[in-house]
C-alpha cells in the first residue's frame, strides 16, 4: 500500500483531486437556478474538461528517466491511472448532482469523461504531462463556438456537446478513450 501512496503523491493526485472537486462545486453553484432537469450541455462539459485538465498534471512523474528505467510494468499502471482518473472526474460530477441540480445525464457524463481523459492521455503521449491539458482545452474551445452539427464531420468535431444517444458522439469518445489510453500506456509521457 505504501507504493500506492508514493505514486499518488509523486503524480500530484491530492492537488488534482482538490481542483476537480472545487471546480465541480463552483459550477454546481453557478448552475443552481431552482429548476429541474438537464439544461445546456456546455456547463457539464466545462466541468468535465476542467476535471480532465486537472488530472492531466499527474500523467508525468518527477523524473522521466527514472520512470522509464524502473523494473516495474508501467503499461498497466499508466492505463489504470487514466481510467481511474476518468472515473473520479465523472463520479465527482455525478455526486454533486445528487445534491439537487441535474446538469447532465449519467450516460452523458460517463461518455464525455472517458473521451476527455483519452484526449488528455493522448496529449500526454504527444507533448508530455505538463501540456496534456491543451488538447481538451482546444477541442472544447472549438466545440463551444462551432456551428450547429448538421453533418457527420461537425458531429465528430462537437462530440462533447451531443446528446448521449448520438452515434457520432459515442464513437468519437470511444475512439479517443481507447487510442489515448493505449498511446499513453505504451509510450508514456513524451520526453
């Protein structure tokens, strides 16, 4: 159990978790209007993106050379880190929703959290954990100001904001999750 605590501290998990909780509670407070039901998907997507960006800090260790030469299997640990971080980001938003304000459905939260963590993991594999946040930030920025998704390419580009039953949104999130997690698990953060 000691190795797990050391790993969490070296990956700045407590600070990331605090950022996820604080940003979720702030967005929940802003969304409170006394109404019922899910509204605009932009606020929950913003919360999930902020959570994924906060979790991205821990995708690279203090010393990459030490990580690469350690005599342990990093592939499973890296994949577990990405998947567990995505689950925590989704769980924090879903838990905040139990306090009275539904910002999004469970399927929406799970799909977007998984896709965003895959995007963060892909960013870490391409540009290091320090800059892994840039891919989800850029994608959200484009999605927020994109024209309505009437064509298949625009649905793929704005997958984060689509309703949970949309095939293009689900498949895009699934591809990002699998590709990003695999790239990060096998390659690790870029040096």
